[in-house]
């Protein structure tokens, strides 16, 4: 489907033509159709898919624009957000919204459960809409590849909701690593001290509240009875049908830093350690080992992820807090959290001179995307970058669920030594929710 045509005044047309040409010369164009930019002075008309919790924070991040449509399967959430945007049109089904709002909206913000990310995103992209989607980008490895390809094809502005990417600390760490402060990095450890996992599928069948469209909440997932407090609103990350556990929740935030700093893309192998696999729920703790190939002059990298009850208290010989990233280089080590970093050994770096800042401050994660929608400028967490990041994150759960080391052929999305992995790399969808 070709991107929607917007109607501008002659003045706006000249502005957007100039912006579009600048985007192409800057390398934003990727060979497909170019979604026409909006005048920088013109507010975007945005449809919001999901309105509560993380979605509410994303809506707050784009409230400078026109919030014209709201979608939520929970009437209570929808009413709450409608009180803030009383002129917005409301829907319970984003498929209906995308059809009804054709030609009326420029972009969507998606803050749903993970299993709805791809069905909502793919429909929006194919409608020529710009998309901001919460992490992880998708629910499966295959979906992440498809979404990144479709975004490239349609030329829309995209951004993954890894808000910490806009923080100054991440920028300083990237500069330090890329300046060679700790030498060549061939080992990285990433850990998060929280755990989304455990639990057996409820046996009882309960009637969902009148305010919740349960069948729409399930969407592409297999049918199952409603169980109060077990899925909606806060526990869905524990279940394979809807989430991807702690790795899916936090992997894109913390693994983003080594991906950015080291220019990582796709691993060549992946193996995971954890408790016995449960067919319904994610593990309480997980350790995943990834191997990445050498890049240009940089050596191959081994990256290890830990979460939940497998979170370490000491990494590479250093005591560490509950979450963070440790880069191990030939000349030292660097620990980073969200807001600070430390170099080791401390005595060696006591008089260390921090290199000049080369990465400019962010205008804001949401603001960056809004600007991209209007003038075609690049975003730092676009779906090409964040699609590869999401593929890698979710591959860890694939390795865990099959219980084997995967030799990974990223080009073909295939574990060459384990055909059983395919059932977790991709999935089937209920009729009416397909993404292909």
C-alpha cells in the first residue's frame, strides 16, 4: 500500500519537499516509498494504541501533538485517558481504528502487550503511518525481521521505546568505548535483577468484567479463559503466549548499550541456561550466552545476559549493583548503569581524562521521533537498528526453550543445527490477526 498523501499549502509543500530531499541526501531513504513529511510547524495527528501504564507515559511523551484517536480493550483505561483528550475518537480494536482513521492520522504510538506489537505495527506501517512502538519491538524473532523490512519498504519514521537511549550517560559510555578507553572489548556482561516468570495456567474459567474486551485482549494469541489477576493488567509478561519474561522486558534496554557502543548486529551462536522449561510460563531466572563475529577492526565478542535469580553479585572480579552492563577490554573494564559509569581498575583510571563529547545531547526520545515524522531526520532507535536488537534478545528465549546451543544463520532466520527452534522463531496467529 502506498503511503497516504497529505494536503498542504504551497508554503508547506516547499518546506516538506526541501526536508524530504535532505532526508534522502542524509541516507534516510532506504529504497522504498518515502512517507511524505509534515511541516515542522504542523502538529501530527496521532492515534494511540494502548492508553495505560507504559502506554500512558508514551502518550505523555507525544502530547505536544494532536492526540486524535485512542484505542484500548479496557473501558476504564480508555475513559481515564479520554478525560485528558476529550476530543479524541475512541476504539477498542486497533484494526477498526486504522481503517476508520485512514487519511486522518499521520502516526501511531503503540504501548500494548508484546503479542500485539507486530499485528498493530505492521498494519500501521502498511497504511503509510509513522510508528513509535514499545519494547521489545515484537513477540517473535521473525516478526522483528518482518517489521524492519516493512518500515524500510514504506519509508516511515520509526522509534523503539528504549527511552534510556536518549540519556546522557549512555552517550558518554559509547564515546568512552569507541575512543578505546579500555582497549579492545571482547567480553560483555549484562544483567537485570528482576524476574518475570513462574506459574501454572489457571484451571478455573471466569467471566471477564464487562469493561474488558477479553477476546480482543487475546487478539492473535490462542484462546484461553479469563482469570482475574493472572494476565491483565500486570502479569502477562510471565506467559509465553503474551510476553517473553524478563529478557523480553528488559533486554532491549540494557543490551542496547553494547549494541550501540560496539556496533553489534547479529550473533553467530546462542545458548541459554535456566530451570526446566515450563510450557506456559517464563523462567524465574535465565543466563544466555551470545557470540558475535568480529566487525571491521573490532574483535569477536562474547556477551552474557543474566536475570532474575541468576543475577550475579560480582562480575569480572568487581562487586556490582542489581542491574547494569560490564565491558571487559584489553586495557580495563567499564561498568555502566542507566545514570552512571565506573572504570576499573580504579587506580589506573584515577587521572583519566574523559574524551571530548562527540555525540550531541538528545532532544528527547519521543521528540526525536516527532521531528523525524515531520522532517525526515533519522532516529537513533529506528526499526532497522532495534529490529536486529530485538531479534537477538528474543533468540535467547528460543535457545532456552529448545535446550540447545543454536548455530545461528541470521540472514535466513534459521538455527542450522536445530530445526526444533523454528516453532519459537515464528508462530501462528488466530484468524484475522495475521502479520504476513
